[in-house]
C-alpha cells in the first residue's frame, strides 16, 4: 500500500477542485486546512478503513466537508475514490448524533459513500456550475451573414454598420442556443462538423465551450434575415475560413457539398 494513501486522496481531491475553477471560471484559493472554491470554504478529510474523527473540527470554519475513502492500495486516479460531502448543518447534526464522542466512527453508518462520477454530478448540480459557450463579437462578425453584408455594394457604409450591429446582437443568442443543443446531443462535447476537431481535447480546459458558428446558407441580403439553430454548423477556425474561401468561388454550392469536398481534401482525419 502507498505510504500516504490519505495524502494522495486529499491531493487528488484538491486538484479536482482546482480543475473546476478553471473549467467554470470561478475563484479558487488553497489554504493550509481548507480549499476555497467560488467563496465556499471546503475541508477535505481522508481515512483508511472509513474511520473518521471530527470532534476537534471547528465547524464554523467550513461551509462543507468532503470525506474520502478508497479500496485501492496504489491510488493514481480520483475515479478510484468514493466520497461523502456534508454542508455545515449536516456536520453539526452528525456531531450531535455522535454525542460529542472523541472516538473514531464509521461515516457510512450515517451517510453512504458515492462513486466519484455520482459525487461530481451532484456537486456540480448543487453549485449550479454550467459551461459558458463563447459567443464573442469577433466570432459572430465572422459569420457569413455579416461578411456578405459588409461586401455587398448595394448598401452604404452607415447601413452596413447598423445592420451588422443588429445581426451581431441577435446572432449571439442563436449561436449560444445552437451550441447548447449540440452539446446535449453529443455528451457535452463541442467539435467541428467537418474535421471533428475538439478544442477541449487540444487545449484542455481553456478550450472548453469554444467552437465557431457558420451560417450554412448562401445569403443575398435584402433586409434582416432571421437565423435558426438549424441554419448553423459548428466549425473549427480553420474549416470555417476554408469553407468561406470556397463559398466565394461558387455561391451556388450547398454547405453539405462543400463539407464533403473539404473532408475529401483532408490529408488525414483530424482525430489526432
């Protein structure tokens, strides 16, 4: 068995909490006896054999306590740890149930342990963590509607600026909805519809939630066009630029035809 299995459990749990701060862009600070995630003070307790002692725990110093246990003799993955997490009131009630005893106790008699996947899901749900799907202005302005409008000689510069502002503001909502729907249908993942590049797989947590939205239809703008989620394809930056290059060469070709053409030209499938 590892020399300090409890220390490894605590280390893996701290790293997981830090990863949540990176993933969901919330604050994180590590102190000697607690981790502070999004302003919540979290203590981590580990024990071999599931025996814990909390008589000396100052409950008011923590908003939550996470308890860890594992059956592994050599621990390398957080998935091999089981968890219980209690809020401050639950810890107070647990102390009452123990009648102030200073003896170690089996926590599972009071609260069942959860697998990491169940624990993580409940933790995220409780704290209402959600993924931010980026729809920054530069991304939306790269859409085919905006580009077509800016290149259309029938409009004055003033009309182009006004219409582009309207399109940018409206499209941000549609793009966000399209990404949310795509993620729901693909186990929470966003990837390019053409080459299947996944920014999170390439760049880690800083790439999570990023992908560009492309308007499938060739548009001759004669007013403000309403865009629906089904009018959008999610593309990586490279495929987005290439498909716009091909669209300028032949405005009559459909998105699906251009998609197949690009896929056929790829030297290797982009499933690195």
